[in-house]
C-alpha cells in the first residue's frame, strides 16, 4: 500500500449502489490482506436521496471511526451531486476523483470551479467514466457502481480488479444468478480496460 491508511468517500443517490460499493471495496481490501472499515451516512432514506459512504483500507488495525474528512479518493456515482454541500466538504482534499459522467474534463472542471473553494484549487487526478452508459449496455440497468469499482481498482494499487471480481462473485452469484453476475463482472472489467 502506498500509505498506512487509504481513505475513500463514495457519493451517490439512494438506489445507485453507493453502500454496496463501499461494502465491496472493503471486502476487496480484506482479500488484499488489509484491515478495513466501511460505513454509510444517510440523510432521508429514500430512492434518489443523496448519501455518502466511507471506506478505510489500512495495513494496521483501524482505530478511528469518525467520518472521513481528508479522502485519498472520491467516487461520484451521480455527477449531479458535484457542488452539493456534502461533496464540497471533502473533494478538494482528494488526490483522485472518479466521476460517472459523459461530460468532458473541462466541463467537470467548470462545474468544480463554480465553487470559489475549488477554483483552480483541485490538484488531484480527475478520471471520467460513463459508468451509467457502460452499465446500461452490458448489464441492461443503470448500475454505475460496478463500473466505478472496476475503474478504481484498475488505476489504484490498493486493491485489484481480481479482488473486486472475486468478492462480487462470492456475494452475488446466489442472489442475482450466474448470468447477471457475469454481466456485472464484465462491467467491472470493462471499466479497467
């Protein structure tokens, strides 16, 4: 691992799989031999409501249990959440920002720059992926979380795509069946290609 503790915030809307993303990241971290922690922070629990989840992956036992304030990575499952209060709190601290969008990097930077706090301030790497489009094409549903997981694992040395695929298969083959599991695995792998 690059550092002793790697912290991730996942932003999404109810029903997009943000909580599942955090759980799968934590389980992939376990497969990679890390100590892990994952927990959600909900507002009103309803479909479409903004929510965020926190994930810590570490080489040592994790003692802190508070929300993450200085993330290493921020994963955005819904671009409409950019410049909302909860995203704005932490995004400028991230070294990596992965956004589910069809917009260009310039357009996303414009969105970030509308907030004076970030104007030319974001120094991290911005990775854009049409996770919804890929998911609809491969899975047949708007499930951007599996694609975002694949992209994160492919570009980050903390966990591997193989770790993510393994935990996804273990967790979902009995729940959603072999065919849907294979489609999700294809979506995970396609994001990393």
